[in-house]
């Protein structure tokens, strides 16, 4: 919750006046409610008529079962928008519909100036020889909370982590490709555009070490 609050506080001044509300207070009841199956609690804020507080909507949805093998694809066209605007998680997700590749479990997006950015609902890391690399936020991507947690705990998990520009060629040269997100945790990708990503040893290493992130180890 703390990392969600930090991200909200960072984005709030770009859209609203005043101080960001406390997410624990706004969504406390939904988070505390009993769930038959794993669910995501989503809190959305929308601009209200002049002089009124932002509208708040709290929703819950089941987390879909993960695929047995993660297959991703590169978007066919570049991601639009400015890097600054893309850093904020927004309600308008029309760009996802425009770029998502049919049949893929996730689509990786890019732009001409910065290379690889993120997935449509995830952040990405490449693993090479025990080193994790992920694109910098100022390239124009949402700073995911699981991404932040992996960066913070990488050393404890046995990784060296860094932010740097990535290109499609890095996918061909890496030992493993990882995706992170609130709805998926940390997953290891098996294929990109129909071709294997990484090595079996690299994928196994990434899965084993990152499982400790989710278990608190």
C-alpha cells in the first residue's frame, strides 16, 4: 500500500489541487472485505465540476488465472504521447486497445526515442548474468509498485539491478525476460513473437529468485 500511496502522491499535482487522499481510508473497506478468489482493488479519481473534490470510484475484480506459458509480442507501432504524460496511470487506456497484439498474453510497447518501455499492464526487466535492467521511468512509463519493490530488494535476491535503455535486441541476448505488475506479481516470459526468450537456466534462475520477492523471503 505504501508504494501505491507514493505513486499517487507523485502524480496528484499533475491533475488535482491539494494533497493526495489516503488510499487506506478510501479503499479500506474493499481491501478488508472477504474475497472468494484473489481480487484486485482499483481506486480511480476523476476531475469533478469546478470547486468540488475529485470523484472517487473503488472497484474490485477477480485476478485471472495466469497462462501456463507466457507469450508476449512487440507492438507493431510506436507508443504515442509525451514521456511526462505516460508516467501517470490514467483512466484513458485507448492506447492499449490500439497497440495490443491479438493472441499475446502481453504486448511490449516502445517508442522511437527510447526503445522498449513497458507492457500494456506491466513493467519489464531483462536478466543477463545476474544483472537486472529495466527502462528508466523518465523514458515515459508507469512506475509500477512491483517494479519498485524488485529494484529495492534486488541485491537481497542475488541480483544487481539498474535502469537503462533497452532495445528489441536485448530480448534476443538476455538470459530471461521478466514482467512485473500488481495483477501478475513477477513472471518469466517464455516466448516473444513466437520465439523463445532467454535460456532455460536463465528463466529458472529468474523464477526461483523472484518467487522470494512475493513470499517475503
